[in-house]
C-alpha cells in the first residue's frame, strides 16, 4: 500500500511500533486479536486496526502540499478536512481558512473568492453543485481534491445504478458531508433517497412492499428525495449504497430488508429486475476497524476508551458497538481524562459532552480496551495510553 508524506508529529513511538510489528507478523490482516500492553496493575488491549486510513492520509498529504506549494496565496478548505480537531486546528495554524461548517453553513462569503485563491476539497468529497460553483469563480477544485477514493467508488456505483434505471437508496446520515455529496452525484443519473437507519428503512419498506398507500410517501420522505421524485415509478426498481463510514451490519440488514419488501411485492421470479444486488460499499478501513472492535470485545475488559473527533461518523459507530458490551467512554484526546475519579466524554444519546464520576473501576487490576476512529492520529492514542498509565500506576 502507498506510503504517504504526513507530518511526523502525527506518528507516535508506541503505536507506530505496535502497527509495524503487527503488519510484519500478519501481512494478510487475518489475525484480529488485540495487542496487549501489560503494566503492574493495568492491562491495555488495543484493537488490531484503528487510526488513520488510506483516505485520511491521502487527504492530509494533499492538504499540506497545497499550503507548501502556494506561498502568499489564500488557501481555503470547503469544510473540515477530516473529523478530527487536532488535524483541522493544525491546518488553521498554517493559515488555512474554512469556507463552510460541516453542515454546509457559509463561514466566508463565496462572493469574496477570486480565481487566484486555492480551495481544498475535503476527504468526504463535495457536491456536483459546489464543483460547478467553484469552477464558475475560476477556481480549479480538482488540483487539491482530497476526496477519498472509496467515496468516489460509491459515487460510481450509484451512477451505474441510475444509468440502469434503478433508484438509489443511500444509507447515510442526512446532514453528513459525504452523504450530501453522494446524494448530489447520484441524482445526476437517477432518482435518490436518503435513509438514516433501520427505523427509517422499516417505514420505507411499508411503501416498497405495497402495505402502505403510495399517496402518503411524499409527506414522510419527500424532503429526503431528489427533485421530481415520483414514488409511483421511482420505487419500482431500487438499489442500496451507503455512506462509507456507517455501521456495516446495519447497511447489510437494510439492504436485506429492502430486498425482502420488493420480493413481497413482485415475487421471487422478478426480484432481479426490481432490486440491484449491490456489493457492500463500506470502505475497507471502516470494515476492518469494526471487525477489530468485535474481536477486542470478545477478549474481555472492564471498560472501553474510544478516541476520535466528536463529529466523526466512523468513530461513533465504534462507540455504539462497544456500548452494547461494557462501559464506554468516547474521548477526543487524553485531556478528557481528568483523574481516576473523573472523565469528560461525549454521550452519544444526548450528543453532549458530559463529565462522569467514578468511571475507573476500583479493583486490583483493571483491563482497558482501546481503539480510535479512522481520522484519529496515532499520537493521540499514544497520549491516551500514557495518561491512563499516569492515573493508575
């Protein structure tokens, strides 16, 4: 796999050594058992796969190159490079300015841009409309386009579905940059609809199977559909793609559910005409990280720490997996670990940062499970290891 030129301070002595050793011992990545670090009264088990993925390292390399190659020019990012505050903060310190929030709210008026400005497209990609908007300003957004290749693969899959006459169902978070971009690219070639989770998929299935009258469809899903969506014809033939960072098991379950609903309406013999059996469009890193966490949980522990930006989709799904099995704390970095008694973390249910007391077990030896999102620098994981050691040993 290609090696990227990213700042050395994103690397780390502990994690770099662990990853290098695991890679040499398990080149085919078949061994998902966690790495164990033993201390006197503390054991830390680290997931086999975590941290920067191909797409993230590619984006970081291109972004830093954009700054280095354009001295004296204004350099902008459409929105956050990746969902990690350390990386985005570092780019800001280097003079990069953000044009929009991750939700698409304008921070700097586009009217102020000129053809001399440099604009970096983030790893999540951007919409067809945005590429055109920048081109109309005389800005070549392709030069420093850091869109993840796996995201672009989803766009191609969606495009192929549309060209074959299928409506594209996108499993993704409605307001996430990647999903907005995929939706935009998909609707160029065919109608599309965004489904956030299993609950929405179950509602959609009532219409797909014919159990609910199509007349009520637009009242429920109209805002999630492409312009001109006609449920009478656009729900007849469908295929499923997804935001690359979603929970793999949920995407698979939704696709299966949609297929069964279509089959209920048209019968087994006609299912291939009406349902496109797409392969899973999750990126390899999302799948690897999630599978590694399942194996990490099997090994047993007292609590889990998941490190990553609080608006990171792939990290949040790692947290969801861990929360089903044991106490889990979602932290952005080591500074959130205040003491053995207090920790500050993100509560996914309320989507708010909270402080928990007596979070660390009072027992002779504690086992901590540790992983991190695909946009989290290894250096942050190192810092968490050292911080946990400092409050225990």
